[in-house]
C-alpha cells in the first residue's frame, strides 16, 4: 500500500535585482512558511524570469500528482499565466494583484494608502509634491502612482509632470530620480517615494545637497522596511500586512485544493500610514 504523500505547494517569485535581500520577498515567504508549518505541508520556491513569463510554468509544476496548488507572489498583471494553470486543473492563488476575472487573490490596497500619504502632505501645507514611482509593470507600482494623481486632483492641485519620476523600486534609478527632482529650479517641498528603499536614497541625495529633512524637504516612503532603522531622520512610511498576505494566501489555497473554499476568493487588506519625523509642515 502506497504511503500518502505530504501536500506540496509552489510559491512562484519573479526574479529581480536584490531578490534575496528584498523586504517584500522575505515577508511573503515568512508568511507562507508560517502557514506551511501550521498546515503540515511542504512548499517549494520557484524563482522565475521576470521578463519572460512563458517559462514560469512547466509540465512538472502543472502535475496534480506532485503539486497541490500554485501561489503566485506577483504576476506583473499577466492574467494569462494564471489562466494557463487553472485550465490544467491547478488550484491557484495570486498575491498583490486585484483581479476583475473570477480568480483567487489576496492583495493590499496600495491606491488607498498612497492617496492617504498625499493627503497627509497637503494637511501639512504642501502644494509642490513630487513622487518617485515604482515599477509600472506591477499593479502595486501603478496603484501607488494613481493614488498620487487622484489625491492631488481631489484637492485641485495641478500635476507638474517634472515632479513625476520612475524609480522602479530600485536604488540606482531612484537615486537618479531624486537628483533630477532636487536640482529643479522650482523644486518640490515634499516627495512621496513608492518604496522605503527609494525614500532612503532620496534622503541621501538631499543630505549631499545640504537640504534639511523635514525643514526644507518632507519625505514619505512605503513598506515599513527594517532598513529604516538606519535612517538619519525617522522615515514616515506605510506598513503593509505582507506576512499576513503570505500566510492567508497559502491557507486559503490549501482550502481551495481541498474543495473547502467558496470561489473565487477575493480579499483586499488595508495598509497603515505611519507618521514620523521626515514629514513636517512647510
């Protein structure tokens, strides 16, 4: 008599710069690990090519005899890759994307959080508010930029196109973006960086130009990254429930694989704005 195997789930992570030092990747993996331990299941981490989605799924991953479900840490808005797995009868759960299609997802309300950050700047008297946006191939990057635009629009503040730069959630592009913003003749009094990594780079550029924070420039990041402990001025940021998203993702996927969840499962988690010294009155 064959021994019943332990359930196995696959966590798919798109590869990007510093993936093994990524706060997002680390927190999601922690959450999945917590759920795997509680459920007594195994999970495999499959790191994939970010630019070529066609290699994300191979026949071994889509074999229900060996894999019980796939957890996508992010899909870069590529719904077709999820459809391919579903068509093969594979239970799936998508993280960090809100989907109109009848697919399972758990996401964070990035739009609402970014909107709140800009309103906090406005309450402090700022009108010249810039942003260093994240990777626009990701839904999180798009939603945070949309929140920026819509908050300014709500308060009848015209968008200055010179104030919108793309940092892609990466250090080097963010540093270049900060340098461009801070050399403008009519430079911004506030900058919303769509990740803490980018916010810290912005702080460093400001310091090199003898621009004081928050007296001359207010800055807010996004992530509540532990790197903030090394910030010379305590960084205002947004805390995302990433561990919770990873934990819930695997727990619900486990239920889906056992036919115990009402489908499609859709949940949006709230992010929390954290005030700090880096944001001050104009």
